[in-house]
């Protein structure tokens, strides 16, 4: 039971990457830029967490579904995996929304000229 949360995080991360692959939104559109954005975003959020932990704001809760493995005091192994999911999910949703909005703009222009 102690790996349920980590397993769910990894499964949802895999699902986001499958969506990305299917529609060529982020990594499968430009792997170098996507990798850079992902690394920078992950580092930013990890530093944010470290600052929150150091300030006494963030605490690791005891959960039955978590592994209990910590990378640092108050920083469970699930946190970087969640942050990685957060960055990738955000970028897949963002690039997907931009594609949809661009298609809507093209459709409006073609309807006006018809």
C-alpha cells in the first residue's frame, strides 16, 4: 500500500506523455526546448519547496499510500515526481490550448473571407 501514490503519479505522468506523443504538443514537437523548460520548471518548484521547508511552511504528512522515502527532511520522493507531472501537464495543456485557439482563429478568418 505504501507505493500507491507514487504509482498513480507515474501512471498519470505516462498518460500525459502519451497525450503529448499522440498530438505532438511538447516533447514530441521540440524535445530540446521541452527538456529545458521541464528542467527549469522542476528546479524552480524544488527550490520553492526547499524554501517552504526551510521557512517551516511545508511539512511532510504521514500517509499510508506514500512510500515513506524522503530525499531530504520533509521532502518525500513523491514530491519531485509530482512536480515533474505538474510541469509536463501544464505544458501539454498550454500547448494544446494554443493549438486549439490558433485553429479557431484560422476558422474565423476563413469564414469572414468566404
